[in-house]
């Protein structure tokens, strides 16, 4: 089998190029890129040559001229760009890494300007061997041990402000099945004399040391080491394809996006995964946050897994500017806390000011659809008192208006706040109550608090003060209820979908809906529990999502005959919070 046939078969096997696509070929002038250019032209592809002159070596200008002449011989367009040497040395990275990043950014720009569909680079089988070994030495897991893939997207190299940033341009490697010896022989057969990059002999570069020192040494122990490393890469690629499919299917059941550059991992669901999938989830998550990170080692993944397993609230620095913020329920990987979303908690909006209860009934709006509903009873009679008392629980509190010192107000925690818990006047710091209730430390200043001018009255969902409690002698009472976003759904379901033949109380119906969605993650299960048609429930949830802006289902979820629609991670958190608060 000649080299052209081998490359053609490889392109067909991995569907690297579709007929009619424009291919931008990265041409350095070396034997690999010349062979790639020659093969693609020979196979009838529409080719544009692209060369990036780093201007680090004295001969780099003549390399660029050589590529321009070669492209002309092949009848190809040619795009050349030069980098300032100062840019590379002042980047804060190693010269090797800076050159690679600038080169790929250039290839993206060139592909966009030339309207190319794919970008082809000349990595060969020996480069793959070196990459796998290099990743092994750095402690990579299965993802790194795959080596380079035949085809990936290169959007990570796009200019941040580019309107084409999300336009899918593929990076392909058609020579991954061709070894360096065959490439050199092909150039010799063509009568082409490639350019040689003198920096390839500089053994201060890690890859060069590995190529010229370590691999030859390893071959004295096992002459077939290159073949074995490639076999490891193939095996890891096959296994990783299965693992990736599993991760993608379950990702938003285990993780939720909490901000522009942050994700939260739901601890209870994460710990039910097999250990191998736990690592894969974190690799996928960090890949979304740090697409350019190349030093994602086993040690980093293991540290995050251990942190999530402990469940102890703490903060742990990771790589780059990222950290793990551990709460009792989640492990949050982020660069900061200002933009994080916590829909499972009733929180004050960031920067919100104190709000005062107006005359009569009222409501206070919290974040993510949570509300405090206030109802005033101006003339409490015996039956009214009994009804109020029967509703009191952690999410519902009542106060004697005549015992309050001024108006009720909603505010955040202040330094020195205390809440009484005994008729003898004993009290506890509000900060201690929040800590004992396992409210994440980063959220304690945003937990809603009701007070009058003097005393803290209630931490909704957590603890009620002994101050201003109602009694049989109460004349005017105020009832305050913390309502979960899902309460809106339950109330609407009650009025629009549920027949009057339900044989259990509404509070049980509330929990049935939440439990069915949360525990099973399926609309059909919830419908069965509630005794309604799954398609009606699905349509209603979609309408409710549009009205409230709170998403329980995946945005692109379509109703299927079995009703197995995916519940978003944010939806799972909302449901979990509801199950905790409903008595």
C-alpha cells in the first residue's frame, strides 16, 4: 500500500475531510508538512498553505520564502504571518508553549479569513508515540493517554471577540498512521529537500530530550516500545469514547453551571458514580472551564475527588486561578464567588437593601423565585389561632404584632446579631446558627433574616426566635411563609391539571411531585405519582419554565413516549431544597 492510499484510507475512516471542503494546511517547510501538502493536493483537496514565522531562528525568514515558493509550485494560495520575538519571550510561558499557542491562534485566524472548513497539521505516528509517553510522564489519565485525536474542534484558539468564535472549524491530523521513516522516504522519492528546524535538536526542550534520549533508551529494553505505546493510545481512545458518552449523558444530572466560569458538582449524585466515571466527570468539567490547560494531572483530579468526598466546608486552591469551594452538598469549581448561582437556597439578592413590611399583607422577593409571603390577621379569634398554629414549621412563622418593636424588616446578617431560643433570655449568635445548619460560609451573609428594630425574629427555614410569639391573647398576628419556586408549579398543577379526586393532602402532593422528579429524573414517573398524563405534565412544566425563568428540564428536551426527559442540575438542586423544607 503506497503512502497516498494509506492517508486516503485514514481520512475516510475518521471522516476528516468531506468532498468540497476547503483545507488550510499548516506548512512549516519540514518533511511532515510537505508530505501532508503533497498528499492532500494529490488527493484532489482544495488546499491553502499557511505558514507562521516565529522569528526566533535566524533562518526563519528563508523558511517562509521556501513555503511560499512551494505553495506556488503546487498551485495553492499561501498565507504567511510573522510574530514579534518579544511577544513570545514576554508571554510568561516557556518559549515552546508560547510558540505553539501563537501558531494555533494564527491558524484559526487564517482559516476564518480564507473561509477554510478544516485545518490540517502534520503530526505523524512518531509524534503520537512521543505525546503519549510525555503525557504518561506527566501523570495523565485515560484522556491524556489517548494521545492526539485524528479530529478535534479548534474553537479554543479563536479570538475572544471574534463573531466566528462559535463557528465549528475542525483540526485534523491525516498523518497519524504514518511513521517518520516513511515520510522521509516520500520526500526523497519526490526529489524534495525539506527545511530543517535547528531547534528540533535543542535538548533543553522536553519533547526533544524525550525523542533523542529517552525513547532510544527504552528501545534497548523493548524494541517494540513505539508500537506498544500506540496500542495503548488506541485502547484508551476506545475506552474514552464509551466513558465520554456516559459522562455527556449524565453531566447535567451531576453538575450544574453556577456562573460564567464555574460549575458545581452535586455531592450525593457524584458519589454514586463509579470511581472511573468520577474522574472522567471532573476531566470533562475542567476541560470546559480550562480548554487550553495541558497539565491536567491525575494528582489534581484526585485532590478534587477527595475534597468532594469529605463534604467538609472549605476552600482549596487548584490549578491556574481556580479553586474548589466545598459545601455540605456541593463542590464548586470556580475562579470567584461573586457570580455563582445557588438556586437551592433562599438567598437575598446581592447588594439588596433592607425591606420593611407594609401595612396589610405583603410579599418579599428573594433570589431564584423564592418568596416570603406575608399575611396579616387583624382580629385573631380562637379558630384563627388554631389554624395559624397548625401551619407553623421551619418554613412558616407567626408573630404577635403588638409585641414587636417597630416594623418587621427583611435584611441580611449583621455583625453581632443574636437570636433568642429560650424564654429565660438565652440566645445564640446568628452566625453560629447558620454554621450549625450547614449553610455554606460564602452564603451566610445573604441568608434572609426577619427582625424588628431590636431583635432577630426568624431565620427562614432554620430557626424561629422566642420573641413576639403568638398566644391565645394575641389580637393582631402576622403569618410569614417561605415559598419554594416549585410551590408555584404545585399550585398551578392543582388548579389546571389535577382532578378533584386526589386521595391525599396537598402537602403530600407537593412532596410526591418533587420526589418523583428528583429521585427518578423522569416526567413519566412524576405523572404516574400524580395520576395525570405525562404529556400534559411535560407541556405544563415547559410553560411554567417560560413563565418563571427556572429550568427543571434540559432546554432541548423533547417529550418522548416514555417521558424520560432529563432534569437539569439546577432543577435537581431546586427539587432537593424543596424536599428538605416541605414538612
